[in-house]
C-alpha cells in the first residue's frame, strides 16, 4: 500500500504516463504473505489448544497438592499407615457402590470428595490429637456461624476452569500475548507496557482496515501542502490510471482479461477480504480473552475472601487444640499469601465496554501473569482447595453426629476395646441391628451363610479406624486402647499365578505373623486382626487343624486382638476345650414353622450349629431334586 502511495505522489509530480506494475505486484505479494502467516498462526493456535486439552486431561496431579492433612503433622512414632489391603477389603475408598468413607464424610462437592484420599492414608495412636479432633468437631457450629455471615463463593467448576487456564495451558503466554523470551519476561509485570501492548492489539486491526482508504487521499493532501497546483478532476484521472494496475482497477476491467488472470484477481481479492476477516477475529479473540481474565480474577477475589475467612475462623475456634499447632502455622502462612492476592484484586470491577475498563487492561494482564508465575500464590491457592475439602469432610462428620448416627469414642490405654451398639455404615439410613463387641478375649464367630458374620468383622474394623482418625464412629459408645497395626484376612485372591488359594491364604497369615513377631513389644505396639473363613482353600480336616494351631500361636501375644469367622464347628469345640484366650459367639437365627431360617443378625455367645446352605440354594431356585437329595443325605 505504501508503494501505491509513493507512485501516486511521483505521478502527480512528474505527470508521467507510465507506471510500473512491479510495485503493485509487491503490494499484492505482501498482502498474500501476511494473510498466509495469519492463517498459519491461527491453525497453529488451534492445534496447540487441542494438544493442551489432551495434556490437561492426562494431568493426574491433585489440585490440592501441597495441603497436608492435620494428622500428618504428628510425630512419626504415633502415625501409622493404613494398609491398602485393609482399605480395599473394607471398601473404604473404592467400591462398586458407595465407598464407606462417603457415608462418614457426606462430601458435598468435588474438592471434598477428592480429599477423602488423604484420610485413607493414616490413623494415629496419639490420644491428645484424637481428643483435639473431637473438639474441632464440637466447634463446627461456631465455625459455620463465623463463615456464613458471608455468602460462600466457592465454586468447584469455576475454580477448576480458572486453574486449567492458568496452570495447564502450555500456550498461556502466547494465548494472552505475553513476552515469551526469558530476557523480556520482566515486561509481563509492567502494567504500563502491557497497557500499551493491549492498545496496540486493539488499534492494529483498525489501522489495517482504514489504511488503504487513507493512502488514497494522502497524496492529494501532501501535494496541497507542497503547493502543487492540482484539482480534484486531475487527481481522479491520475488515480484511475494508477488503479488500472491495481486490484480494484483490474476488477473493473475484467472484460479484457484472460480467464487465468480473472482467477488470480478473484483469489487476491478473496485473500484481501480474508485478511480483514482475520483482523476482526483477532479483535474478538482479544475481547474474549480480556473478558475471561476479568471474570477469572473477579471470581478469584471472592474465592480468596471466602478462604481467608474460613481459615481464620478455623484457627480462632480451635486455638486451644495444642496438637494442631503446626497445622495452624501452615494455615496462617497461606492465609497471608491469600491476603496478598486479595489486596491486589481489591479494586477489580465487573467487565464492561467502557473507557475506564479500557484503561485497566494492562493491570488486568499484570495481575493474571502474577497469579500464573508466583509460586507462593500457586501454593496458597492449592492449599485453599485442600482446606475447603477437609472442612467439608469435617462438616459432614458433624452432621452425622448431630443426627445421632455416629458418636464420640473414649480412650483407655490400659483397658480392652469395647464397642456398644455398633452398626455397619451402609445401613445408616435404615433401621440396622446393633451389636456389642468387647475384646477381653478374642472372638470366634459362627453362623449360617448370610447371617452377618463378615459384616460384623468389617463393622468393628471400620469403627476402630474411624475412632483412631476422628475420635468417633458408628456406635453408641466406644472405649478404645488404640492399635498400632491393623491386619485383614478378607477376600484372599485365588489368582492364576503360581499360588493356589490355600497358598495365598497361608502367605497372608505368614505376613501377619511376621509383623506381629517383629512388633511384639506390648509397651509400644498393639495389633488388631480380622480373619474371614480361615484356610477355607483346603479340605475341612486340614483347615481345622491349621486354623487351630495358627490361632493358639497368635493368641499367646497379649498385644493382639482378633475376630475370626468360621463354619468349622470342630474348630470351635477344640478352642473351647483348650481354654484359650478366645470365646465363641454366634449370629443367631430363628426357624419358622415352615422350616425357613429367619436372620436376626444379633450376636450371642455360643456356637451355631444351624445348617443354612440349603436356604441359600432355595433362594437361588435350585431344582427341587437337588434340594431333596441334600435333605436326605
């Protein structure tokens, strides 16, 4: 376009009749090149966007990374890892239905549900911490009162959208037109520079649209300034002659052009107008980006307000909980960083098409880049997500306490474990049968199939874990001498590998024995074990002998409590005759007039001699011929 301007000026000065076409061709070539570059840039941006979306999808780092559960601040001597085997057997975290932890925590949003994974890692023998945790739960109403005077602004979807845009977009710098070279990155924190750059992005497309028309009249203006005597008629005549070698003039003279020349002119016109389209798209993209930045920062300010008040309220309500002191320090440190973020965002206003908002573009870009680049800000925001998930979990526990579903437990480092009226969490909304368990002696549990034996094992272990994590559980009362090790013998896998089922069972028992022997000091360690159908992978005769020997060996350790379920009546008789540190219980049933078994799910002392297999087969509609053969066997 500048070449056209120069040639028009020369034409007017020299009154020459010839005008070279080279400059026009150069202008056309420049236009085509610029348009191609713009198209390639747009295509590259779209490709990178797709790549980043895929990368964000595959990102497995939890959003709350950096938040540490309060229990992890305890001394390692009283912090005990929860075995993955125990967690899987009890379906604490994963289940084909609802995981057990969700009945306890009642998570109300994604952050709370994600935080449950952290609860699944540890339990503790630190009684001071457990009593302090009971205090934290007791103070939840005061915490809610302090926070609820402001409308909660926490929105998981909005925060996740913001985080994905800030932290998981590899093209963040180019998308928002920041300086990408390391030597120039300091300009990204200069609001003046970013303001100028923003105005340039707005003005440039407008200039590209207006410039061709401006260049047409500019020669006339310059000639008049230079005192050249020229009128409009002369200027238009020369302009038409010059335009005859330009795209517009050639379009008007199509009748004398060849077909390939016409095609070339049409293609050039298309590319020219496509460049105009690209300029419009660029303006629109810039507008959308600035609107999104403003929206994200506006939400982030409200998120910081809510998180600051939530954390400060938590510290204020529970300041007397000494075992939480290290956690409080971490919370306060992140509160300070959140306040710093909030201070920068204090003057933010909703997005609008106004001169006042136009003057704030540089500051918006600066703030967004600082949130993107400053590590302490990232750490504080991640911490706020984890803290919100943790507090929502605690609120869910308190709601269960308020509804009378769970109760606080007590601790006694000298006594035996006693649980009164405990029940399985899955049945919390029904009318569950509640049973007592006490471990003055270890428990051997008998009963027909589906009478609730395994459920009682799970219930007892779940409540011990919850009590050693939160100081409460699904019972009316509990007195617990905390355990350092919890072992599970449920769902032994019968794999297609080198082990048979009996070998797999024996291997699991040996692992438990090894740990018990290694940590046998009664002044430091206590073990709780559950065994479901011990050695059921071999014949009843060998299974009875093996189980008898194993249980007698295990019961000699005074720091070990266990529950065993079995169908082997002979094993129970042998244990009773041996006057061991075990007592036999049964899951009681009632026999109807028609001979049908009615399950009571109640635990009583004694040995069950009921034969309930035939009932299960009848429920599965086995052929009557098979049922009769069983009866007459």
